[in-house]
C-alpha cells in the first residue's frame, strides 16, 4: 500500500489526507522497527542492517520513527558519519511531506 501510494503521488494523483497519514504512520513504524532490529543484531554481533537502509527509511518518511529509535535504543548516537546524513535527510523528508500534505506549495509562482 505504501509503495502504491508513493507511485500515485509521483504520478500527480491526489490522495486523501487519511491515506497519506496512514502511509506516514506505517513508514515511521517500519523505521523504528529497523533501528531496533539493528540494535539487537549489533548487541548479538550478528549481521547488521546496512546504514543506507536505515537512512533510506528516514528519507521516505520514517524520520520520526528513526529519531525515536535513536533516542529509545540509544543507537547510532555517537556516530557523526551517520547522524549528519540523518539530519539532512530528515530535513528533506519534512519538506517533502509538507508538500505532499499541501502545506508547502513548492514550484508554484506567486500572485
């Protein structure tokens, strides 16, 4: 459902805010879970989730879940090479979601 909603948005098809809200919540839950799984695997010295995947989960809309996981699990808190891109991708994601919800009219000319 999330991928289909994203494809519809890219195609320019308007979606009701409820669908966007559900997609946003789901993306944040997935991001939170990914960070938690990675933290557990790190403690067990098992195969880890690539940082690229964790960062991508933030970019596509899971930035709240990502930051919540950083705080709750104390995961990746001292690694600036991870936190710096996370901050940048969070800012980009916020702009994207504000645009999707119609709060930020990007690309429109003024009066």
